C-alpha cells in the first residue's frame, strides 16, 4: 500500500462520533470497535466513544504522519538530533494530524 494514499474515516450511519472504519479508494483497511451503551454507564460510554474517535483520527493520519517524518528525516538525523535541531518537527506532525481531522 502506498503511504501517500488518502485514508478517510467512515462514520457509522452518519453518526458524528461513531467511526465505523478507515478506508482508502481501494476499500476498508480496518474497522473500529463497536461501543455498546448500557443503562447507568453513560460516562463510560462517552469516554469510550471519544477514545474510539481519537484512535480513528490517529489511524487516518498515519500516511500524513509518515510523510512528515520522512520530510524531516531526509538528512538522516536521529529523533534526538531532530528534536534538538529541528524545532518544526512537532509543528509538522501536528499539521498532519490536523489535516486528518479535517477529513472526517
């Protein structure tokens, strides 16, 4: 699989906070876990929904994150070198993650 391929979050029947899976133009690459709601467990349910969406965003950002890492490591520097000499590393990774959020 090409890492420059666009990965998108597919929502469960249009529900904004319930990711169903992650797909590319070639099909699904993974499915997210189903979160069940039980009486008296609203807090747990909401926390698990939030965590599941965060996981989906992180997975969908994988190609962008890899590209950002490749861009900042072209000089062959180690992560320690990059953290010390390339302060834009965090910014680039955060931008890639934000781009993935805008896809969902």
